[in-house]
C-alpha cells in the first residue's frame, strides 16, 4: 500500500513484511529506522551473555541482505528478523533478489528499503503489488506539511517545554532545509533551558533564515509584510535554485491559483463551509490541472487563492509571462522577480471586474 507523509508515526507500517521509505532527507528517514529498531532490534552484549571479560553490544537480529533473504521464513529466538538497506548500495544481482522478494516475502522478517532518489522509487510507486498488498508498503517522505512538521519537532524536542509559537518559529526560520533540522534540534537542547520561550527559540535561530517556496508565495499574496522581508526571502531562494527556476515555479503555481480563484468567483468552490473536493474535481474540464493535484494541495491552493483578488493574481502572472527563452540570463529572470515584488496591488470588487474575469476564462 502507498502511504503519505502524515503516516510517518503509523504503527501499522511496522508490521509490514517489506517497507519502502522514499525521500532524500535522512532527518525523516531516520525517524522510521529508529522506530523499527526500537520495536524489533535487541541490543545484547555477547560478552556478558557468555561470561566473557570483554565483548561489545550488538543488534543480534539485524541481518545482512543475503542472510535475511535466505532466513526470512525461519523464526528467530531473538525476535523478528530485520534488514535495513539503502537502495543505491544494492548490486545488480541484489536488486534482482529484491524485486523477486516483493512477490513472495518471508513471514518472519521486516525488510526496510531506503530509497532517496525519485528516479529510483518512481518504479515502485507504480508497482501493483505494492499498491494492493497490505504486507508490502511504501511511505512517501518527500514533502511534509506544516502540521506533521510540528508533530515531528514536538517529538524531537519532547524533553523540553516548548512555548506556543516557538515550533512555528523554528519551521519558518529553517524552512525546507531539512538536513539542518537535526543540528538545530541539538542547538535547542544545548541552549540549556528546560523551558524554551519564543524569545529563547529566536536566540537559538539567530542568523538562520532559510525560507521556502511556499513562504515566498504567501508573502507575495499577502503583499503587506514589507518589501525588505520579501527581498530577503526571494534572494534566499534564488541562492539555492537560481532566478530562472524560481520564475518557472512561480508561473506554474500562479496558473493553479488563477484556476482556483476563478472557481471561487464562479461559486463552484464555497468559502468558509465544508464541501467535497471529489465532487468539485468531477465538475472540472479534463484539461484543468486542478484535477491532478492531491486533496491536501487542492485545499492549500483554495486557502492561498482566497487571500487576494483575481486581478492581483492576473497581474503577477502577466509579469511572469515572458518565461521560456533559454538564452535569457539569470539577470533577466531576476528582473522579473523584482518587478513582481515591487508591483502595486490592485484591489476592488473582483466579482464585477468583467474584463479580468473574461480574460482569465479565455486563458484558463
């Protein structure tokens, strides 16, 4: 079965015979690895067991790949057999063994496969056995939402009393630089306060500003946070992915936001009351890209689109409209970003702005 990120603490996954963990961030992957070890792996000092004067602690039921494949139907006196492998470290022959094993897994073991690269795990996302067999599971750990990040950080900082808002400050400042999370969690502990206030968290995170793409989109939509902060966020992202890539992502994002805002203006999507996303998607044209997004993304787009006016979304999209010429240098794309940040917000009764509405309906 395929599981989304918010199932990271789902105990049923630990009962799998094969569990694929897909995602490039060790911070998240290690949460599942640690949970497997905590449940199944026995740490024993063999020197103490046999009365030797020396010896070292070892996980007695964690096995190498070939041994695990051969023994996975044989009960072990130390408990469930466990094998943890990184997909990229498998040889061609071992990969063949893995693909055969999925079809007929052993009943006495748990094979945990860590796949960090999308090109490697795309084939397993489409595998019918994984999609339909409850014993063979895949957990997607690529794109966490803010709620699950809060839960993870609460768990990681569980020995401390963290003030309301301090966790959100951590997420806002560190952003999607998930490889930094372990280090910064350690910094919070090293701060030496059992009770960590919002100000304490701010001191720990002083000088750290790793804003992500969605933060930047939100500040563009709100358009009231000050140009200085918006510049800072923009250049932080440009530093990581380049101006051209940021413009391309914004173009795709605002296409979706415009489509969503049109549906809100038409009354297809109600604001402030419950509705069925499935029923709305069934009403959309086949070429509407909103049909293909997950329910979580659909709901997030609705929240974002409702923050601003149709005409403002269209003005942003028009500024970004020149994207697509590969011979442009980074400075041209940077200029598009600056024009977007510095635009003047247009407001008004958008429901009566007939020309804007007609323009969007023609394009989208």
